[in-house]
C-alpha cells in the first residue's frame, strides 16, 4: 500500500480512539463530580468549524480546539501539496 493510504488509516484509527477516550473522560468526570459536567465540541465541515458548548467556558475550550483543527488541516493540505499530491482544494 502507498504511504498516504497508511497515513489515512492511522489518522482514522487515531480519531476514533480520541473520540472514545473523550467520551470515557466525560462519563467518568460526571460521575466523580456528582453528575455535573460541561460539554463542548467542534463540528468541522471542511476547514470551517461549527462550535458549540453547554457553557461559555466549554465554548472557549471548543474554540481553541477549532483553531487547532484548522491549523492541522492547513498544514496537512500544505504538506500534501509539497509532496505533489493533488488535493482538489
């Protein structure tokens, strides 16, 4: 297989594991604090984020996550172009 295909699958598995770990952390923190937990998230549609949160603090954390995800997207596309792979963007 090509190295980019391996990279795709590695990132896919890493993303799934991060989702699972995040879910478990939220579940156990809610149990430990007596059922109170804050939640926030980022829905990425291409490079554009949709940010949501249950409190202003959670929304701020989600905003930082959105910024990080946009930077990762930018550097990933830049790296692909430097390698010579057409991204269609």
